[in-house]
């Protein structure tokens, strides 16, 4: 019969055993935590780099891009510019107008052609050409786009279509902002210019700081952030407008919260946009609405309020129209511009929002004031 043995372990033996156990216990290699942190940091930087990189545009006519359906010209740098002609034929037109569309729009959004009664267009002999700004619709993107580049595109378009040595330009909203570039870079080609509710840049140097700041803070908080990113860190514009942590541009999201009462009443007049809405951003959001933000609210090569009158002998005129209830572009800044540039004929429309050109009779009044000086 086996008998258990009761062994006693001295205190000295216990201490020796414990020391041996500690010496043989598992230890992480020296510096492993630093290595782990470096790996995590590298992974984060790789993710961040990918997050801020926009996808390549789906260029119209390319193997993976949308088909080409519009009339297009080839510009001197190889890009294509899509356009659409309206009104009477060029060869019998008395007035030839180049129309520049706004933010998140395209050549089909030529309000001067769609809101003006056909009989007036015919009677006055008006020819209108609208075009897709670079990246929009079926015009090739321009990664090198600047404030100057679109006016130069307009000049090439006019020359290739044979509009003559001088032509009229009309721009609406973000397209109205383009007209400042036309007045700066191609004034010798202009017979006249009209800016309708033109988008302003809060960072134009001539604006008094208190005035631009007050106007800036009238925007929704999410739009303040969006423009701040576009101006100070344009390389984050794509990420900011595609991330899901914070709300981005309310304008890009087509929020009606920024619209005035009159604007909301005019929305049904825009129902035809549904037919071509998918074409507007079909080449990608970065080269359309994001590029608009970076250029429109970036650092400009000139200050519009430093411009000189392009028609000192009254051989033409410049008009600026704005609604006093515009929720997208503060009227206070347009009033200041008009004060600084007295040669501009400023028209403020009471009770009007941003979409007022679509109101009944409004486009007729704009055209007649532009071409004939009617009040």
C-alpha cells in the first residue's frame, strides 16, 4: 500500500524557485511597442492618403466613360468642350450671347434661352450658345483649371463657332462669377456682360473684414466649414465632401433650407432638369462641384474690385442683378461691389431669391436692360 510523502519546503528554497520562475517568464522584445505604434501610424497615413485622393474622372468617349452625344469643339490644349446652340441661326443674329451655367448645372441650364419667350428671341434676333464648363456634362475635365482658364475657353469657343470679334456674355450664379474673369482677361472681346446672382468669394481682399465676416456667418454652419476647407486646405475638399462624420455642403446636397420663399415657389419651373440631371456629374463629382469650390473660393489672381471699366466710351455695358432675399449669396456683398465699381449698372430685385431669373418676365427685363438700356 502506497503511502503519501509529506515534503516540507524551506523558505529559502521557495525564494529560489520564485526567482527562477520570474527569470524564465515571457517578456516582450525590447522596443516592440514603438514598432507597433509605427505600423499603426503608417497604416493610418496610408488610409488617409487614399481617403483624400479623388477617383479618376470617367471621361466622355473613353472606354469606361459616358458616350458623347453633344456637339463639341476641340480646344488648343486637346480638351473637348461641349456646347448647345439656341435661338436664331448665327448668320442672321443681331446679338450673339455666350451663356455660362452655374454650380451643379450644365449646357441645358441656359435660363436666358429657356425663360425668355421664343417670340422675343426671334423678334430681337438673339443667338445663344451655352456650354458645359470643364468636367460638367460632356466637356473634358481640366485639372489645371484656374480663374483665367474658362474665359480663355470662352474665347476659343467663340472663335471656332465664328461669333465675330465681339460677343455678349451672361453668367448665372457660379457662372456669374466666371464673368469677372471675362472682364479681366478678355475685355477686348466683349460687347457687353451681365452677372446674374454671381457667387462671391469671401476672401476677395477689397471686402472690409467686418462685412465679409458678417456675410460669411449668415451661411449654414456646414457651408461655412465647406468653404473654409475649400479655401485653406483645398487638397481636403474631396474628402470633406464625401466623408460621413460631419455634414458637408447643403448646396451640393440640394437642400431647400437655403432657398427663399420665392425660390421654393419657382422650383416647379425646374422640373425639366430631371431629364438630364444624371448627365451633370456623370464624369465625377471632383472635377465638377468640388473643383468649382476650390476655384471659386480659393485664392484669386486678381480682385474684381480692382477692375477698370471695359467700356469707357459707353460702347457696351456691364450689369449685375441680385435678389435682396438671396439665401445663397448675401446681397450685402453685391451692394459693396456696386459701390466700388460705379460703372456697373446694379439692379436689386425686391423679394427675390437666388432663382429669380426663372420668375415670369424676369429674363425679358434682364435682356432688354442689357441690350437696349431699358429700365
